[in-house]
């Protein structure tokens, strides 16, 4: 005699497999969103650091010692300072991707001779 339909065990196994698949998809989407946010923060930080380096290249010898902070809301932060050391002007840049970033800060030091 042949049975028609599916048993309760088959339905439970199918539901479990479907739940595992959906959970894996949601986890992948969450990881993708985190990576995208991290990439956006890195991109913003690099832009801020490049702007400050371009400024230093153009105006290194024009002014005195100076320092500042450039910060985006809940995102990257760049601290910078320019000092005279002998006939050199030294730029120190410290950057981070934000308060919740899990990696070390970026530290750049460069100099330019001024006559």
C-alpha cells in the first residue's frame, strides 16, 4: 500500500534545513554590512590624511607651529601637528577609523626643508 503526502519527520527536517540556510544568509549579509562600513571609514580616513599631506606640501614653510584635529561624526579622526626642527618643518599625522574600530592607529611623519 502506498502512502500519500509527507511525514512529520520529513517536514521537521526540511524546516531545519531551511532555517540553517536563512541563518547563514543573514550572517553573510551582516558581515558584508560591517565590511562596507569599515571600508567607508578607511576611505574617509585616507582622504583626510591625503588632504593634510597636500596642504603640508603646499604650505609647509609658510607658517609657524600649528596643530589640529579633523573629525567626522562617529567615524575617522585625524590629528596633525607641524613643528620647526632646525631648517626642517615636520608634519606628524595620527589617524584612526573611529571609536569602534578594532585596529591600530595610522601614524605618519614627514618633513620638508625650509630655507
